[in-house]
C-alpha cells in the first residue's frame, strides 16, 4: 500500500515556486499482509519507479499539481549522507541518474524468486564447517589419548607384552588397540584428509583506501582542474563534461593532491616524487589497516604482491612497503604492472598458487595490494579516445591478507577462496582496445578503442564458460549441454537439407537460442568491475541480474569512481557492511568479475565463512 501526503507552501491558496516538499509514507506488504518495508519522509516529489503492481492513488487536490511535482530536474538540493558509525561506506549524492538508485523504492532479495541449488548449498556449508576441523581433531586426539591411558591403567602388567605383539603378531588383537581406539584413530585420519585435501587458502581481512576530504572533487571542480591545465580545447572540456554527467560517478570522488593543487593556482605536478607520495599514502594506509584487521604483524608476512598498472618505479613498490613496515628480508616479493583493471584477481591467483606450493602444516601468509596511481597519468591532449581516462579513473587501493595456515587461521577467516579463472584474448583487437601510447602531438595516455564493448563481451563469455563447470548447479550445466547439442544437430540438418535443395523444409526448422545459464542459482552476490555505467548495465542485462545484484557496483562507482583493480574490493566492502537489499550471510558465494587491458576478463569466487 502506498499513502501519499503532499505539503505545499502557498500564498493566497496558490502554489508557489519556492522550496516545496512532498512527504511520502510507504508501507510494503506481501500477499499475507506481512510488512516488508516502510520508508517515510522522502524529500523528493514523486517516486521515480513505483513497483509495477502498485498504483499510487490520485492526489487529493482541488487543482492540478504543480509541475514541480513531476520534474526531477527541479528537485531541491539534498545534503550528503552522514558517515555511518564504524567507518562504513559514506554515500554521496550526485546529479547523475545512477545516484538516485538508492533513493526510491527498490526490490530486494525477499521479492526475488529463484530456486537455489540444494547441493551447492550443502557444499557451501561443508566449507564453513571445515574451518572448525582443528577443534574436531583436537577433540578426537584427546579421546584417543584417554582411551589408550585407560587401557594402560587397566592392564599395567601387559603393556610391554602387548606393544611387542603389535609388531610381531598381526593376527593377535592387542589390548591397547581396542575397537574404540581404532574408531577414534580412523576418525582422526578421515577428518585430517577431508580438511587438507584441497589445501585451502583463506582471506583473513581486507581494507580499502578512504581518501581525505581534501582529495574529493565534484564534477565542476574536476572540470575546473582540466581547464587549469591550459591544454584542453573548449570542445574537449565540453566532451569531458558530457562524459562526467553520464558516468555514474558522484560529487566526491578522489584525485591526488599533486593534481588538485592546480585549483589553488599551482601547476599540476606529475613528477616521480609526487607520484611516490600518492603511492605511499594509498598503499601504506591500506596495508596498515589490513594487517590490523587480520591480527597479523608485518614480520609474519611470507609473500608480498603489489599490482599497479601504470606506475612501476625503481626501487619497486614492494621495496617501498618492505622498508616502511620493516618486513623480513626473506619475504618473496612480486610487483605486477601493465595488467589494467583486471590485475587484482591475477594477484589473488598468484598468491593462492604460491601459498599452496609452500604446503606442510606451517603454510604461509600473503599480503596482496591492488592500486592505481593517478598523478603521472593525466592526459594532456585533445584526442577523444585518450580523454576518457581523465573522466573515468580515480584514486583508490585495497590490501588483502591471505593465509593457508589451516590450524591457526581457518577458524578466524572471513572468506575462503574457491576458484579463480583467467581468460585473455590473443587477437589484434583484444591487444589494442586498451593501449598506452602517444597521440599525434606526442602526449602520452591510454587510448580506449570503440571495439572495447564487443571485445569485453566475448572475453567474458569465455570466462563464464570456463567458470561454469566449477560453480554452476548440475541442472544448469545439463541445460547448457542440451542447448549446444540441439544447435549442433539442427545446424547439421539444415546444411544437409540445403544440399538436397529442400529449402522450404530448411526454413521451417526451429531456431534454438544459446542457453544462458542462471548463475544466480549458485552465486549470491556479484562484484562487477565498476568500469562505467554502461559496463554494469550490459552485464546486468546479459546475465539477467536483479537490481540488488548490481547495487554494490553502482554505489562503488558513485562514491569512489573507477579505482581500477581495487574497485571489486570496494564492492565487496559495500556488500559486507552496507547492503540491506541482499544481506551477506554465512555460506553465501561471492563472484568478483574484472576486465583489463590485453584484453582480459578474470573472475574469482569466494565463500563467506
């Protein structure tokens, strides 16, 4: 039910054009009358997208409502949302359409009807229970010791003889190895094998960079910064203005101080030193916070991996972190560059492989950092293919602490790594669609090709095809196989009918469309790379996702912009701390999907513990 109350300021009974407010009171109920949601005191004039099954009653007005009530562009300005307690994601209003995604009534997971896979759900809970195996092993070990000591206490004189008979008489039943002792020993071995058969890797904690207020710029300030460079033509500035309006980014996204200073009359500084300052601020902040959340000291890290695509100084960023945090000298470090926005899953996959290679009971811990440095990469030319990078990318970073120390860390981990799939194109279009080069006037930048959408679609299709057998329910896999088989048979029949010159029969053959598997049956949350509004819209449409599935991606794009490889971690943070339309629970699966130069599409699946 929808109740509407309108309040207008008026003079002599006539509606004025001052600041008017409409106060809407929503009460959403299911078919049984159970209240699902209630929202009050919404400070805009009409809901943008009312639910299809609910029609608002006519407003009880003696005269037609004012045009103010139906024109979204004349809405009064709204204050920014306050920062939630506990340091959660701060929601910032924007003038773009995407910024309104969280304002009107939206469908949440309770409205969504999908038959989840029971088998996958059972498997998920086996992963959750497996983190408690160390306690089971300790209990079984205590039972085993108790049983042996009981046997020794009851038969002290026969202990030595029985121990000898264990090695000399296989047929003889020794008193120490009673049925209870054998059962406990067998249970101990079974639990050990179950726990260690896949050599699991766990995510202990992660942290994302929250920029200081001095770094945050609105759209108008960004355009002022571009004009202050004194190298962009009016057409270029107008083009950037149009892109910003449609980008889905909010009014408080982060830019580095070396570029922001041009608003104060100083020229932008793209030097190596200022770039290092940005790198130190972002990377050291997230590393310190991630180590604190994980309860791990810097000296306990065995593997350090940092990915930064466009800034790779000497000494490396890994050397900077080792020096700042006084890490051990035997830490294995890896500095990855040139892999674009898809580099974070690559770093996770590398850390997973290195940790599993260590093996043994001790295992190891890995620190992974994903970031992009903006200071040296501002494009100063006027070619539109290059200018896009100036409007899309923002400062950001994330640090993750991984471990395969099963006994020490499994029980306190937040997530378990299930699978990472990497797919990279090898054709010229894939190689050149995101390309760092110089324009005709020698200005360095990253050129984005018009074929990027088509290339990304093909690359993602290959990635999902590879990932499907590992995460999809058997029923969905069977439908995919049946669809492929039917298409193959019909294609074969069609060719033969054409050869036999029976075109009429060939034209009557049914058309079987490729079956798009429903990943929503086994994946509960999606972290889609916040590369832009068009990217999110396209994936939502092709994978038939609900709005609450892409809410984290849209809100990340709104609040932080495209932070390159770290964006999928801002999205996971939003799902973990902020999202109410689809709350995260134990046993849920989260899929991160990232795109990058090359062209690459990489995906990682995590399980919430």
